[in-house]
């Protein structure tokens, strides 16, 4: 496949005043790091971490100029390994993509072959990025909860940050699987959206954020998918039923967790950590195949599609917690 002279990419620079302006620029394949695969990116997506990278968060991206985008789906345009052929459809999520490796907010990426997964059956390139890292993480949380014993008969399952990327996919999958889903949200105007995704009940972010200081609260949840961390995760632990399971994957509220041991030693609650970045390829592929198969949802109905040129304002919105569902980036637009 012929490689282009130039292609479009979002480039974030760092100024002497520590500002991080973003622009869409022409780049060349020679600007990309050496990698076994050159992939023509058809779709990417916006995740919370991309917004951190795009605004100069050095915990995510150390060096600028940089192209963010932790997700990419496209077609192999050049391969130096037998693992993939030119023309193969692949997804790349996590590892170092978009962190300190030029990412998916560009029409081409260059990556090690071990970062790429063959497009799972049942998903188009577009569907795979409508899910993106957020959908993959939602699936990994649910896999973890179910592997630890959660069933739809166990009782109510709380999803926090429910209108966000991970949260909205988690609500939709859990509802499809027959769980009784309670969505916690800070967006009073999005009750209809959450009900359409399948939430049985909705609680406010305040209700999910206990500030009484009491070590345990009335038990309610059989399971929790927590995407926000902080005191909402602490509250979720204090309000989980005997033997219940809490999957923690995010920190949109805070990275701190101030909780005592009582949920663990008096109620046998388990806190399950979920990572999508370094998780081994086999587990990643299993989650993708669930998303393309028995856990398939109409991901389009929670997705907004933008071009690379339209992406900029969405980056500021996701940092403010104002995005509903997923933002798909169409690199051909
Ligand atoms: N472990 C992993 O591998 C992994 C993978 C993907 C994402 N993550 C993490 O998971 C989190 C969610 O990611 P995402 O892509 O779904 O982000 P997102 O689309 O921005 O969703 C986050 C949601 O959290 C809620 N929220 C935002 N700010 C909040 C605050 N200050 N206090 C309480 N709730 C708040 C909002 O939902 P409501 O308005 O509905 O409350 C928001 O929509 C992020 O922290 C991200 O870094 C981790």
C-alpha cells in the first residue's frame, strides 16, 4: 500500500509560557517513531486521558510537540512482521499509544505489532472506536465482576459517572445482560438518556457521595462499576452489600481513596482493580470479542461523531465532565 507524502494530525505544542496550543498540521511518515506496523487510521476516539495529554499533563505525556489519541482503528499500510499483512484491519488501544508515542488523532500511526489486535468479529472499525478504550474498560470491569461471582440475581449494580464513556457503555451492557442497573450521575438533565441505555433507576452524584463520615452505610449494591474514584468510590464501598464486588477503573473525581477496612472485614466486600492499558493481549481480545458478540450493544446511540477539525472543543468539554457517552473521531472526514 503506497504511503502518503503527508497526512493530517493534531499536534499539541508546549510554549515557553507553559501553554499547550493545539493545531491540525501536515506531518510525514518520517515524523513517526520506528515501528513494525504503519497503520492508516480510519477512526479514533476521545477518552479522558487524551484530554489530559492534549492539555499538557506531564503524568500522561512528558514531551511535546505531541499527537494525542490512545485509540486507533484502521488498516495496516506497511508491516515488517509476519503477524500482520498489509490490508489487515486492526485496533490499537492503550500501551503507550497517544501517551509518549504519537497517537490516533492522526491519519497514520507507527507501532510495535504486539500493540495491535485483529478487528474482532462482529465489530466494524467504526464500532470498535465508538467503544474505544472506554468500551473496552467497561467490558473488562464487567468481566471482572462476573468472574468474581456477580450474577443478575445478586441484586442492584451501581455505575458511577454513568453518562461518561466508560459509564454509559457499562450501563448499556449490564442492562443487556439483565442486571438491575442504578446509574449515578451529576447531570440532572440526562435521566432519559440513561433510561434509554437501560438504567432501572438513577441517583444523583450527591446521593452517591456520602459526607457523613460514618464508616459503613445501609447496604444496597451487589456490584459496582466505579469510574470516578475519590469519595464516590469510598461511598460505594460503604454501601455495598455483604460479599459484594466493586470494580474500580477511574479517577474522574479524584485519585484519592479515604476508606477504612470495615467494608472488607465486616461485609467481605471485594475491591477489584481494572486496567485496560497493559492488560495482556489474550484478555484484551476476549473483551473485544464479547463487545462484538454476546455483549453487542447499539453503541452508535451513545456516540457523537466528529472530524479531526471538530475535535478541539470536545477536549475541553470532557475535562469539565460535560461529555455524554462517547466521542468518535472520523479521520477521513
Ligand atoms: N483503568 C483504565 O484502564 C481506564 C480506562 C479508561 C478510562 N479510565 C478512567 O476512567 C475514568 C472515566 O473515563 P471516561 O473516558 O469514561 O471519561 P468521561 O467520558 O469524561 O466520563 C467521566 C464521567 O465521570 C463523571 N465525573 C466527571 N467529573 C466528576 C467529578 N469531579 N466528580 C464526580 N464525577 C465526575 C461524569 O459523569 P456524570 O456526569 O454522569 O456523573 C463524567 O461524564 C477516567 O478517570 C479515566 O481516566 C481508566
